C-alpha cells in the first residue's frame, strides 16, 4: 500500500536562550553555547521554510537572562542607549523570520521575563496578552489548524517575575506559595535546597496557572470536543512529573493535569520546554503523551537541535534534528 501522507507538518524549537557572550555552563555543569544558539535559530527557521511546514512552535526562552549582564559574563556590552533584552530578542526574531510560510506560535518562559515585561513580549513576539479582572496581564490562547487545536498555556500566570509587588494579586499569590513551600525564600528564591521530590518545583523561576486560566482551559477543551477537534497543549513548563525533572514542573501541575485527564478523548499530546535535556512519558491515567523537548542552547557548533512534527490521522511523528530524539506517538 502507499505510505500514508501527513495531514500537515510543523516545526518546533525550544529554549534557544541566545546571549552575546562566550560559551558557559549551567548550574549543574551542562555546557551552553549562547552565541551559537542564534545560528541554531536561523538554520532551523531556514530549514522550516525550505520544507514549507505549515506552522512553527516555539516553546519559550528565546533569550537568556545573562543578556542583562553581558559585560559581567565576558561579552561586549551594547551602548547605554540600547536595551539589551530588547536588542537580543530582536536578533532572535530576525533569525526566526527566515521562516515565512505560516505562523509561529510562541510560548514564553522565565528567561523571556528576565529580559522583557509582558507588554514588550506582546510587541516583540505577538503574544496576545489580555488583562484579567484582577488587573494583571496573562498570555494564554488557542489556535486552530486543520482540526488540531493548539492550546498555549501561560505557566507564568501566577508568578513573581515582572509582577508588581505592591499592586499585583498574582504577585502576592505567588509570593505566598513560595513562602509556604520553600524555606529558602526570599533570599535564595531560586534554590530548591532542602526540598524533595515534586516539592522542588516551588522555586521562583517557575510559576502557576491561575483560576481564570484553568476555567478557560476547560471551556476551550469542551469547545474542541464539541467541534470534533484534537488538542495539543503547549507550555514552557512541563506538566507530568514522570516526563521531567521535578524542579521544572508547573506549581499547580495537578490542577492542569486533572483538567487534561477529563478530556482524554480530545487531548492527544502536551509539548513543553524548560527542562533542557528533554523527557517523555505517557500518562497511564489518560493515555496523553507528554513530551519535553531538548534545548537548542546546548549544541556546540556545527550541531543544531530542533524538530519536525508530522501530524497523521492516527499518530504524530517527531523527526528530531541534533539532540532532539525522534519518536512516534
């Protein structure tokens, strides 16, 4: 028989974390190639364009927090009149603009917030942030394409990053979560020292999904069910503990997971970044595939990490480039 053709193909990239500084290492000793990451983004976008994929998924952290301290990390700083975060994000967006055949769906991550506030992310990445009744901006949304609905969560909805400590309800909620669960807060708010298992997630470089967003998620999944659509969930932070390191999980992953399980007939997969080495597990309760994608940042020249994903009627196939593992789900 003739080989089955995919309904459509998309591109995917995660954790570019570009910065104009020399190569370095993560806190755990993993090599990071900050300048080369920009070339990875450019080459990925060119490859996506060459293959005419119908859309591209970016799972967040397109620049690194070190963009705010370029000289400290051995780079050549910009002149004083240039905002380094805006400039570096602009460089990555220029690289990604080599892809022109469809939309790029952006999630945003903690390193994005280290560089830009939410209104700036809206301007640069096109994330349609909206103001909730509490007054805080949030960036969740959905995008339909050929009977697949992409649901992009804002996993920094409830977070301390770029929230006003004096006026933001979400800041106060996040600070209370950290104060209750992490003895290192506030002096060492990003340290999981002394925490065990999934409680390691209660660090300030993570965040949570708020009540209004959870209600929106359920409503969106219900609409997808009624429209006979299948759903792929996108988020910077992972959702299923077995798929990732516990220090990377969404704070209230249980509530998100519970909602997805109620729509196991609709949700086929969840794609995340944040945990750079990647990961995978199939939720035994729902059968949903939870894939964490490998970081573009951790490739030495000339290697490059990104993925093509072929969507079929009955499965999806990941064609990994570089460190990205290929798989069929």
